């Protein structure tokens, strides 16, 4: 009967309180390590597509040369008009993006920092962020903008009414919104397209300023399918633009960050090491427990209990350790995530999938150790143990 | 005698000792890994500065890092050169441009550095020898550590940087830093061409060389008094501190890796404590026996400390080995300058020994207050 064995595993584990607590601490810290490394890893990926997730688009039009949001490649504005004319397209909104040029002056310290600026026509519902939509009218005024509350501390005071400089032009903050930073841009500013072109007039390439549309956001007509409309657009438009569904565009961005940066590799390595550390610690705990109680296990074997029974007790111990060690680890990680979010503005979440994954890994970690530790008991000759 | 006792005690339970050693070794490797990654971010920031020949640096007050320097008027260099302690004050230009991969036609961000080819600015024999070559119009030298995604970088490659067509005339080796995956050196005239005719009057960095035996700190102060507020004067130490502070506290990468170091150390300490405590408590009956036999507490303390030291040393060497392997892996795969140095190896060893000794002694406190008879009845 499985229930009758759980108390045995529990009793063995908790026999020495101090050692039990230490064992839990060891497992908990290995768990925290894995949570943090995996948290960093997904913060990296989540942060880079946070803006894309908040765009109101069924399809996204970009220059063929734009293979990542980390490189500025504009498309000719005329393509948007052409797109609107295609059957199935309800509307097309331009989005201007610049993260190289703009420089935000901290009103308190007077230090300047680079910041990402997004420009759009306030009449277009470009963002899925209600706070931006609510203030769209106010953005029509000259020299006004909204700033992301999650922008790093170094940008200084940012509440409504703050007056400061953006690239050495006077600017008034008329409101804030929430988006989040990423590994390239440490802050976000949103302004009207007219203001955008006034603040950042120098063109990086040939052609008039208005052509520097970074992304075209397309909405499809009700009842149509994004894939179908995308296909029609691809045949209707010249090959210098790329048409993708919003999810395809996001996946392309994620793939870029996955393939081209060392950060993912390093966080993954840290998590892997954490897992190995966890296995070794768990093994050490279980092995010691087994050896300590070898006489008792040997007695059980002498009475007639099968090897299977003994192995199961050890595995139950392993399971108990993994659950009881995981909970404080999860709690500590939750607190650490909160601290990091406040400090960096990076999007650190604790999604249920990760908890399940790590719980699974913790259980796996302890089970492997348990199986290895159990072997020690099974090979024990009852008579020898008493000698 | 104590040594033998300590060793035998460890050797008696081979598997248990091995597990303890393995646990400690992996924790030490983890600390090495996180320290190496954090240090590489810091080092990347300073790689280029290390190859520039200057005693003092003039920068704009807006200086953030090598890619975002702000600028100041060239006149400040002439004003600086007027001071008696200053041997030379040379202009240096930096900026970011788009490099076009000649094969895939994709754009990638490139760090471009420009200098007057008559001046000795870089401590790089390859650049020094090639100064005449760099004077040719639209010619660049590429850093060999530029990532392969940039495409062909061999001599003779023709491609575009920004709006201009350029030819690669040679290569040098420094490292591209954490912000950029590619870097190039050009003459100041070519720099201006690449940046749409920007005036060379807008200097990004001023490289100040002092006369031999001149005290950098003293002359830095003198320069600060002599020059107006639109330039900052930095010694090498101050520049290092500035860059490190920026990377550690303002970039997400720096903050996250910094936290990684803290985590690794905390996890390492907790687990080291747990492993050693378990091990020592195992042998409390033996220690109690020794006490009952008449051995002094001091003797037992020595034995425990020796045992703990053995464990840490046994764990340290494989941990160091694993760390070196991991470093090599990261250097290859991630192109980051992760290197072991004597200070770090020593510091980690010292920390491990310290923590282990602390653990051992705290365990022993329980022993000292215990009645030998009690220790057997467990």
C-alpha cells in the first residue's frame, strides 16, 4: 500500500531536524538558481518582442532588408497606400521607430541617455495600450510625448507635466504608459508623427523624410483570413517589402535573438549547471540517509521485504525532498523577480509553464539521485551490515 | 597524526566523499562561470581603450561609452597642448554605421573609429605599419574578431559602410566590445566621408599624452582648471571606473550578470555549508570517542579543519578544470573574451577555504559543549 510507505520516507527524512532543514535549503537554492537563469533567458526574448505584441495589426509590412528590429530599415510610405487599395485590407497605419539618434535628458541630473522613440498618427489606433489611445488627442499638440513608466531610473522624473529635452529640443510629457525595456533600449517614448519628423529630421538615406516608415501595420477586413490577404498583398506589391502575419513577424524576431546572440547560450549554461548542482546535492542527501539507516533497511530485507519496497521508500524520500525544497525555492525566486523588475524594467514573469517545468526538473533531479542512492541499499547483504 | 586521521576519515567512505567533492566542485565551477561572464562584459568595454595610447582622456560631458561619446570642439585639444606637462593632444573619432554584408546584402551595426594617420594613436603594430595605406580614400581596416555574420572581411572585399562604398585593405585585432559585433578603423578624412561629411572639428575623444615622469592626477587637475566645462578630463583609472559603472548599473546585461554572480556565490555558500555539515556530523561519534579518550578540543579542531581543507582542495582542482573548459566553450561559441586570471582563481580558492573553515568550526562548537556520552546515543 503506497500510503503506508509515505510515513516511513517522511520519518527517515525528518529524523534529524537540522539536517532536514539544511537539505531543503540546498535544494531550494539550486531551484532558485534555475528559476533565475531561465527567468533571464525568457526576459531576453520576451522583452525584445514586447513592443511587437502591443501593435494593433493583423499583418506587418516591413522592408525586405529589415531582418530584426535591432536594425533600422525603412520602407517607402507609398507602399502603405498601395496596400490600402488591395481587397481584404481594411486599413494601413505607419509606425516610425528610432533608437539610435534620440537622446533624453534627465530633468534632474541633466545627463543625456539614448532612448527609443515611436512615432504614429494619433488618429490611427496603432497601439493596443489603452493609456496611449486615451491620450492620443493631446499628442497632437506640438512638442509633446508620452513616456514609458518602466523606463530605467536613469531617465529621471517622468510624471505628467515634466518638461525636459529630447535630442536638445524642448519636450513636455503629457502622460505615461507601461511597456517595458529590452536589452537594446532602456526606455520608450511615444509621440505624433508630425512631432517625430520635427524632432528627428535628418534622413539616413535618399528620399524625403516621410518615407522613413519603419513598419506598416495592416488590418484586414472582417471575415477575411490573414494568410489569404497576405498572399494577395505579396503578389500586388513590389518585392522590396515583406508581408507577414503579426505572429510570423514576432517569430522572426525571436529567431534572430535566439540565433545571433550569446546571451541565450550563457543563461542556458547557467541553468544547466544549476541542474547538475541540484542532482549532486540531492544524491548526497539521499545517499547519506540510506547509509545511516542501512541497519534498518537490512533488517527489513532480512524480514522479507523485497528490494522493490526499499527502492520505493528511497524514491518517496526523493519526491518529498523535491516538493518541499521546491516551494521555498519558488517563493525566493518570486521575490527576486520582483526586485529585478523594479531595477531593470525587464519583463520578468513567473508563468505557470515555467513553474511546471522547474517542478518537473526538480523531481527529475531528485529521482535520478534517488535511484542512484537506492542502489547502495539493494546491494547490501543483510548479514554483512550487522557484522 | 592529525593529517593521517583526516585523510583516513575521508578515504574510508569513498562514495560519500566523492559526492561531497563533486557537489563542492560544481558549485565552485558555477561561481567561476558567473564571474567570468560578468568580467567579460566589463572587459569588453575596456578592450579598445587598452589599445589606445593616452595618459589622460578628454571627453564630452555626455560620454556614456565608446559608442555614445558626445563631442567637443577641436579647439580644446589645442588649449590642452598649450600646458607644459602635455606632450601631445590628439583627436579621435568614433561612431556607429551600417555595414552591408557583401554576400547576403544585410545591414549590421559596425563601430567605426577614425584618427589622423600622422599620429601614433593605437598600440597596434599592424595599424602603425599601415598608416599610409589608411590614407587612401574609402579604405578600412577590419577587426578580425568581427563576427562571421558580417560576411567576407578579407583584404580586397568591396562593400558599403553607410552611404559609401569602401574597400577592406587589411585587418587588426582588438575585440569589438559587448555593444557591437564588428569594428573598423579608418583615417579621419575617411571617417568624415563615412559620416556624411561631418566636421572634424567635432572631436569625440581627445587622447592626451603627458611628458615622461609627469603625474597624471596632477595634470588632470591642471587641465580641468584650464579648460571650460564643455569637456571632462579623465585619468585611465577614472575612465575604467566610469565604463564599469555604466555597464554594471545601467545596462540590463551588466545588472543581470552581476546578479548571477551574487546568486552563484550564495548558492555555493549554502551548499558548501550543507555538504560539509552533513559530513562532519557523520563523524561526531568518532570525535566524541576521541574526546572521551582524552584528546583536547584543539586537536579535534585541527582534524576537522584539515578534513574540510582536503575536501575543498580536492574539489577546487577539477572545478578549475571545468571552468577552463567552459570558458573555452564560451569564447568559441559566443565570441566573448572570457578568460581565467590568477586573481580570480586565487580569490575563489580563498573564499572557498574561508567558507569551509567557517563551516567546520561552527560544527565543532556543538561538539565542544557536548557530553561525550550523549553523542553516542543518536
